[in-house]
């Protein structure tokens, strides 16, 4: 029976498969923490996030608290550490960070706790009643799926935190594929979509959905045109060199005040040395790849869209960011009126369809996955970077907080966060679904976020 509290269907659990998923998550997390030099274990490369050590404790603690304590009623495994590692932070500025300067447990202590938590969680997955219909947290496997999707979300967060760490504090993988630089990007072009319907939200028979994905509903979408490719570094360089960061008329008040210091008026992932533009890659500083999508804040993307619509020598065309519903129409709609599970159709998400599921530590040139294009011919709507929309992150009508993680969405319905769709190179394949909604603050510069523009017909 459908519910709007997280889990959307009750089905028999494949315990072995779910335990394997949990194991994959834990192995990937361990590989990540092994990529950080020991002297950086308590480093905080992004001041608005906890140090790395917090997350190595948070991931198993969240699983134990959610599934074992809230779901099955177990006592804490280690009450002090589970209190310490219970929840992350999302402050507006550094004044909201309360853990600076504290003494953290050693990595040996954290990993010892994690091993105990992992044993207990894995045993519960395999042997205990983790879909107990009498428990709001466990019903339909809600709590279990919550912990399984929670960990890969943080694995993406950890990667963009590592992106800000000095290179000498990152441990380079032994077998590392060089980035695909590409040449010049394809010329900008757009396609026109007729008016139609877009279905937002998870299907009632989905095995799991986060609370902000529910309830499922359809909306009418007027005709519009949309860029075939996301905005590239080449495109955005034109905006930078045209003085876009100095034209206040292109920015809202928050974005204007949040611009980087004089001399650094360009995206955070860019650097400029001796007159040469560079990209801060995961493992190397490289010449700016012009065919890669640009990673920017919502404020920067919005300013570019306004500039594109009224810039010098241009004809005003009302360029803007797409709404969430317009993104859905472009990604999952089709000329015959049917809606697809993915832009490419109903086939599963795999490495031929886009740059996601940790396939690459950096972007690739736009248009690299023709098998992933939508029915309208729009490229890279899933993968290579999340896509900003102009839709504030807010609940769908009929929203109910999920029992397994009631603060997951509700704490961010504040008008300060914006919906993002699609996926980035560091998004796990299990999160690649049409209904999934990501969100970030409009001036948060660290996330792997690209964009494209639309025009009303």
C-alpha cells in the first residue's frame, strides 16, 4: 500500500542482496578514508563541514541509530560516540560551526566502533525483522533503505570536501585513469519542447523514496526551449571575461555579496596562474578543459543566465534556469506523450549512459554519452554534474516527514535551498532515478553542480 512517509511499497526483502549493498557502501567508504593522509584526518578543508574523522564515525553511527535503536529498539553500541557522530551540519556561515577546536577520538577508536556497528547492522539485515509492519521506522524496509542510501550520499560529500584538500595530503590511487580532456566544445544550440505534462515524485510501487519525493503528482508545463548541452567552461569563460562578476544587475543581493574576493571573480573550481586558466582536478591542476561543464553556485548560474539573455550585443531572450518541472519534461518526457524512467528510456543506469556511480573523479566533455540523451535529444541530463533549477526546495503538497529520518528534508524547507536534479560523477547508481531531489544553498560553491538555460516559448 502506498504511503507518503518514505517507503512506497512493501515487498519481500532480498536480504543477501541488501547485505551486499551495505558491504559495498562500507568498503567504498573505507577506501575513501584511506585516500586521506593521516595528518589530514582531522582537517576541515571546507569550514562549513565537519573534519574527515567525523564522517568516518557518522556513517556507521547513523546506521546503528536508525536501524538498531530507532527501528529494533536496541540499546546504544557506544552511547558517547553515537551522540558525537549523530548528525552533520549545514550552517549558513562559519559562526554556526560549533565543533571547531574540539578533541576527536583517534582513528583506531573510530574504526573499532565502526567494526562493532557494522557487525550488528549486518546481522540485523540478515536475521532480524527489519520490515516489521508494526514499526513506522521498519515498515516495508524503510529504515534499512534509509541507511543504504544515506551512506553513498555522504560519499559524494566527502569527495567534494577532498577536492579542497591540498594535493600533498591526498593519497593518489595506484591505478588512476587520466582525465578525458577533450577539445573544443560543440557549438551552443537548443531544442524546443511543446507544452505537456511532467510527473514529479516517486511511483507508489517504488521500493523506497525519501519523504521529499512524495507524493507523486503531475503538473502542466508550457512550451519552452532548452540548451542541448550544459554550459561549458568555454561558455562561462566568455561571461567572466565580459565582466559578468562586476555587473550588479545580473545578480541577486545574496549572490552579489557572496562573490569571491577581488582577483578571484571566477568559479571555485578554476584557478588562474600567470595569465593561464586552470582547473582544480581531483588529483592534478590541469589546463582549463573547455569542453567540460562548468561547476558553479546557483547564484553564478543565475547571473550567467541573465547575462546570456541581455548581454552586450545580444538580443534579449529571457534566458533563465529551468524549473524542476521543466527539467522533468526535458529529461523524462517524450514526443509521444509517454514518460520514461530515465532520459534514455527504461534500461538501467550503467556506464554507457552517463558519468555517474564513481566512474570518474572529474567531469568529461559534454555530449560524451549519446546513449544517455533524452527523447528530445538533450544531452547529459543525468551525470557529469547535478543541474541547478530555479525551484526552491520545498515540500510537495501532502508531504509527511519520514519516520526513519524525520529531519532529513523538513529542516531545509527554508527558502534558502534550491532543487538540483540529475547526478554527478560521484553519485551512486542507486540514487539515479527520476524522482530523486538534491538541494543546496544558493551560494554554496563546493558541490559538483552544472546548469543549462531555458527560454519560455
